[in-house]
C-alpha cells in the first residue's frame, strides 16, 4: 500500500544524478531522503499506523473467515459491542469486526489500484504535454480539459451507472468479489488523473526553461532521458502530494459512490458501504459507523502524513 | 535575474479574486433578501403544516405525471369525483353520489356509468365546476398532441363520455369494466384556463398551469413552487368545505436520513414514505406517531420460468422448495420490525384477500425433500446439481436498503438447503427498464427478482402481469409479464374478473386465481410493503389513507 | 496574446463537440428514462410505446444526438403513431439556443437550470471564499513554521476534516447542532432547506440555513487548499533566490509578499482556475443532505431518471465555464510568471 509510493519514488530519486548531492561521498541521495523522512515525526507515525492497519486487515483474515463475516443472524441485529462481537453487529446481525477486516482489504485495494490507474494516465499525459508542447500539448490538453470540464463526481456517477452491473463477479486471492469492485477501480482511476496531468504539465512548462534542462538539451541528451532523469525528479514533490491525496481520495470516492447507491455491492463489504449502511443508524447504533469510520480516517490520515513526509524527504532542495 | 519586484500586482490579484468571489456570492442574495415581502405577506400570522417529501413532483398537472409523490398531492388542490378514505372506501368529492345498480348509476349490462356532479363546486377563481370540465379532461387525455403519461383506463376501455346537462356525466365502456371506481376521473382540469392554451398552442404540454396550477378545486389552492425547495398551498376560500390550517408547506428533503433528522428536530410535521429502519428512533421521541398504511404494494419474489432463467425454475417443485426454504416470518419480524406480515397473494390486506389462502410455511426439511425429488442432489461444494448444472440462482433487486438486507439473509437461508445464490443489484431506472430498452429483468436476465408491486388501479385488484399476452418479445417489446409464465387457464380467469362488475362474484374468481398462483408458486410474497408515515403530535385529525393519503386534509387541525 | 486567445477559443469548439458526444453516448445508455416515470412500478405497455414515440426515444441514438444538437424542425416526425412521418418536429437544437425539454418535468432545460444557479453560486461562492482565506492562513503559517507544534496540529486537523466522508460529517453536524442542541435547549441551527416557511425567505433566514452546509463543505476543501499552498510555499522558500533575498537583509514580510507568495501562487491559481467553474455544478452530496435547491441536487435527481436533456444542459454549461476559466488561468499564468510563454 505505502509500498508502492515509497519504492517507486525512492527508486527514481536513486537514479537521480549525484552531481548536486550535497552530502558528499558518504550520504547517497537515498540515505539523505530516509534521514529526512525519519525526522518528519508525523510521517513516521503515519507509517506505523499504516503498518498496523495492514496487519489488521491481512492478519484478521486468518482469524475470522470471510463466510463468518458474511453470516447473518437477524435475531441479534444491531447489537451493541459485546465479548462475542467486540464491534457489535449490523442491521442483519453480521459481525462488524470481521467485516471491517474484509471491508478494509477491499477499500485499500480500491485505493491503490485506482491511483495506479490515475497515476499512469496523469503523469504520462502531463509529461508529454508539458515537455513537447505544440500539437501534442494541444491534443492531450484538449482531452484533459474535456475530462476536466465534467465535475468528477458527476462523471463518477454517470460512469458507475453506465458500467454498473456489466462486470460479473470474479475471484482474487481466493476471495470472490462482486464485479462492482472492478467497475469502481476503473471509474475512480479514469476520473481522477486530470489534476495530476495539469500539475505535471505546469511544472514541466516552468522547469523546461531552466538552465539545467537547457544545458542537458544542448549536450544532446535524448528527450526521453531529459524527461525521466532531469525534469521528472524535479517535479516529484507535487506528484507525490497529489498521488498520496489520490489514494486517500480514492478511498473516500468509494465511500461517496456507496452513499449514492452505486458502490461495492453486497455481500462484499467495504468501509465505504459499511459507512453507508450505518448512515441510517447514526444516532441509534453508533458502533456501525464508528469502526469503519475510524479506520477510514486513520488510513486517509496516515497515507497523507506519509506522502507529506515523502515530499519533504525526496525534495533534493530541502536541506535538513 | 527574473525575480522582478512587483508586490502590488500580487496583492491586486488576491484582492480582485476575493472581490470577484464575494460578488458572485452576494449577488444572488440581494434579490432573495428583497423577495419575502412579496412572497409571504401574512407570513407570521398564519398556521402552517409542513409535509416532507423525499422526491420532488415532476409536474402538478396529473396528465403529465404518474409519479407517486405527485399523485398523493392532488387531494390538496385538484380533487376528482371521489377519493378513498383510510378504510379504503370511496368518499364523495365532486360527485353527488356513488353510482350503483340501486341508484341507477350503473346500467344493467354494466357498461354505462352515470355520475351526478355536485352543483355547489367551484374552481378557486369562482367559476363553477361543470360536466364540460370533465369532457375537456377526457379530450385532453386522448389528444395525440398532448404527451400524456397514461391514458388508462380511457384507452382502450372507454367508448364515449358525454355530458347530459351541466351536472351529469355518462360514461360508456366498450364492455363491462370492473375497475371503474378507482380509475375514472381521479382529477379534473379547468377548461376555462386550459382550453385557450390548447387553442393557441395546439397542445397543453407547455401550459403555465402545469407548473403553477393557481386555479384548482380542493381545500387548498396552489400558491408557489420553488424548484428543489418547496411547494406552498393556501386555504381555498371558494371551496365547499373550509380547511382549518391556513397553509400547507411541502418541503423536498431528498435525503432520507436528513428527513428523519428534520422530523426529530420538529422541522417537519408529516413524514412520508419513511424507511422501516427509522421507525424505532422516531417512536422513541414521543412527539410523533407512526402510521403504517397498507397501500396495495406487496414485496414479492418473481421467478423467471422463461428461456433465460435457470432450468431448475421450470420445475414447480423447485419453486415450492424455495418458498419452504425462505423464512419470511423471520424477515418480517426482524428486518421489518414486526410492522408487516407475510402476504399470501399480491392482493393481501384487501377485500380480495381470503382467509383460506395461506402463505407457504417455513419448512426447510420439506424444501430438502422436494429438491431431492426433483433430482437436484448436493454436490461436493454443498451446492446442489443435476446433469452437471449447478443450482446457482441469480437473485436481483434494486437499491432499497431493506431489500439489500433481505438479499443477504435469504442467501444464507437458501445456502442451508444447498441452493447457491448470486446477488445482483440494479438502480431502479435499470431494474425496471422495459424489454425494448434492454432492461435486465424484462429480458429475463435473472432467476429470482424481488420488487414491490401494486395492482395498476389500486384499490382495484385488476392486473395482467401474469398473462401469456404480456410476455415480452420482439413483437411485444413492452410486455410486463417478466416471469415469462404462461397458463391459458389463468389468463381466462384474469379476463373474466376484469369483466365482472359484481363484487362477490369477482371475489370468488380471485379466490381461484390466488390458489392457482400459490400452487404453481409463480409469486412468493415476502412482506406487505406498507407505507410508513409519521405525524407530529402538533397535528390533530390526520387520517392517512393508503390510496389517497391526504384525503381529509381539510379536517386537519393544529393543537 | 490576442492571437493565442483567439486560437484557444477556436480550439474550444471541437473540445465541446467531443465532450457532448461522449456524454450523450454515456448517458443515453446508462438507464431507461421510462422505466418507472418516477412511480414505484413500470408504466403500462401501451402508454410506454406511445411515450417512446412522442419523446423521440424510439429513434437511434445518433439521431437523438443530432436532434439535440441542431433540432428536428427540418424533418417530419410521426405524431399519431401510424408509423408514417407526418408533421415537422418542433425542436431547434442547442446550437440554435434550444436547450431542450426535460423528459421528467416537460419544462425547458434552461429555465430549470436558471432557477438553481443562484442558490448554488450563493452556497459555493461563500464556501470558496471562506476556504481560500482560511487555507491561505494555514498554508502560509505552516510553511513558515514547518514542523512546529502549530504546523503539526493544523496539519492534523486539516487532514481529519478531509478524511471524513462529507455525507457523514454533514449528518453528524445536523444531529449535533440542529437536533440535539434543540433538545438540550441550546441555540440551534435549522436542519434542512433554505428558510423557515413560517418566516419566509429573508436574507437572515437564508444565511442561518447556510451555516451547516457551508461548514460541511469547508471542512473538506480547507485541507486540499492549505496542503497545496503549504507545499508550494515550501518549495519557493527553499529556493536560492529567497535565500539571496534574505541574505540581502530584506524583511520577512516583504520576502513573503514580494517573492514567496507570488511564486507560490502559481499552484493556487491552477487550483482556483480549475475549481471556480466547477462551483457551478454545486455540491451533490451536501445539497442533497441539507435539501439545498442547487445544481448538484438537480443533477442527482435527474440522473436517477436518466433525464438526458437536463443532464446535458448542466454538463455543457459547466464545460463552457471550464473552457473560459482555463483560458483565464493561462493568461494569469503569464502574468504571474513571465517565464511562461505561449506561442
């Protein structure tokens, strides 16, 4: 989960030419980054919380089976937390604890997959457009603008309705998931890449007139290398900020889509649809929203703190 | 080298931005601030009852909407010949008496209905309401230039409607038509307002009156409609009965949880179409009473016995096993909080329900036995199979919360007897889409479908839903027999009841229909889908009817 | 520059065309407008068939699109159902100023949008101003005192606000400040709507009813904005020229206003330029919960009914606004950062 952000980003920094590493021979940029990251206390806290959440949703599935999480007991519905059901039971008597475990897997899966989709699109479109300019820029930006001109929640609703019910259920990691999971990942990914593209392009526009880029170009460095080795690392900060907010945003988007009745379909749980189901019991059964809500907030928070820490850590210009 | 020192610009930019936003923000506020004097002159002095709606009416001209939320409003500003009270009996409005064989209102062959109108009825602008208004209404419904939503029952059942003098209507049907009481002239249009529009524009589709029916006939008269916010009605001084409360404020509260919050905060006097789950929380308050109202809607399982359905469902034993395996009393007790019961037929809780037709009991052992008899044996994974086909059924429904909850409980129950169930959910606009629009249910892309159905002209029981001629196909793309069930014997009974005007005879025919449907198990009742209303203890005299909820709004009082 | 503006405006034409085609195709296939007609079960078959013809829904999608775009008054349509086209159509198409008629209310689309626009602008405009002011404060302060206790606390609060799904936060606020405050005898806010029917639509009523929705919306947006401002401020502050300015002895204040904020505002301008036109679209979830009669509600109510003419109207209006604002954003870019040039 955090893995993908940390790894891919540190990697590209590691490839970053050592010429402006200020730390001398001992400190590689990677180590420098790690040192800076460690100093960001909230980022470290975020990493720890995230690790704990991952342990919970993965470890939990060894303790409670999925069929237990889906088992109904209407005679014991809306029961407050007890020893048997530490997080209480929901409107059809299912164990909320077990459902937060399996729901968490789905929510995190949706968050990461959707951002992977949007990251791929956003960086590609933004980089090509900002660097090459001209006709490529025009075409790509018209396309971006076309997507952007449609408020994302509207597009999300329209696309969810369009694709909804067209994907059959499928198996992954031994779990049978409702096809709506795929629909939601695709739809969230395809409606959230435009901010990234715009931000990347704006940075490229600004950076490509900088001396070090002009120098690289004069030296005859290939376009691809100029983009990947010179400009991209220097635009990482906004990409990371946007991508981390993106994972959090995707998890929240899933909740919104659920709220509008177009989310992950039963019996598959997600934190989003658990929150939605709790919505009508806000006052009468607070345990229904408290746990999925707490986990959602913790996840979004820790992902953001991690992203924040990374931003400071990976920015070669930050001196700490 | 490029850092020019230009602070004024950035400051100007921020300033301009903020200013622009403030202007955007405040501009619309100004006219609104000025509006109230014009809109609500005697605002503070009057008594208001607030009704909250979760959906906004499409139109206030009943010609252009069949929406439930529009239909329940007409008793306020546009009454018809009669409406139905909380005992589901006709209560006279514009008619002077209910036509019957005894008073000569129904001809001997049952084809001609004669209605005498009350002579003291007037439109809210003082014009008398006469038979000409009714004839005009009929003409407007049948005119091709009007995009009318439904022509039932005039097309195809009515032969002619003529006036005999100013206050008598003679309605002739092509053949005896039993459902006339609940379907003719539930409303009437003001000819003196709309005829000039028809003349000028060739249609009344775009008439101003459709949205602002300032001239009506009813205890209240329409005052204003602010889209997305509210519709306001004020007492009609020209009505034969003066209403007690000065004004009725219908507020749109699209979110059901917010609607409940508004009721709890006392911001809404009448809550409409509440969800069952909200009932306990409202009852705790002590400031509102909950009125469960039978409305003819019955939630039930439709089994697809057609080509696209699971082959097992063609076997009546499998269908009966599904009925035995599904503990519907438990659903009613637990999920619906005991506010409902298990219906034996789609006509439960009506005069056409009979005590000798009882729902199938819950008996999983019988289910197992029937499935074994039918040749479906338990496979290695616990799911039954026959000739290599697994007994996995697609169970589809729409997005209503209690349906989704029922789905997962039913899934567990069916699993107990070795039936696998895959859950499918569609939003209503997909779920109810017709065969011609590729609707998944209409096209038979399901095995079990759960929805709530009501006879077309409730409280009349008439329906054609299970007849052979309604099976959808390329030739009949709008057919509504989505079970694909065909039984000529049943068709005959359905045709016979529609022509039988005598009530007792008709009830007897329904006894046969229900028994046949129960034995054949083509519809499995899950719960009586009563409508839930909340009424604030601030109000007195509110008697909600399942057909015309606000039929006695003129009698309502504020304590 | 003028040349650039003209060129961009011309480019907007194919852009809007593409958007309209994509949206029309998506939306025409996402459900059946005649499925229930707002009722609780499907209409009668005979009525349905007639309505399909009268509303033009029996035509192939491409033709429906052409009618939406340029109208059908040049072509005979079948009005009486005998299968023979007999009378000229009456629609003129959006290119000739006819936005069409709602399938649901039968009212002109433009009129329906026009009623909702002021309500949405009032709500969203207030939110935007409030959010920018608060976010500027938090963002700049956090950047200047990076990692201080205050920075951490503000960051934490901004994120907690952002992490709460707005529907949940909104209903929570409603329960606390409207339902329970009233129960406890404290001064309370109203639950839903724009004003109290017994009082009427006065400015103070509208403001009073706006408080909770504005807070709900601001909670989410402050985090997004303040994060971006903080990030770009930090980036600028750590650049050489700021250090140079500092070492030249310029005061913190003039560095902040003269250098840092100006350069950091690029990212803020991007954000605002993107967000302003979207304000027209309103807030789907918040407007629904607080029963605020804005554009988001209009969209949501009509998307459930597949009312394509209304949905197209809303989305095209927003699209045009986006095109205009992007142009403005680009112009502001060149003004803020002379390094950026458009050719």
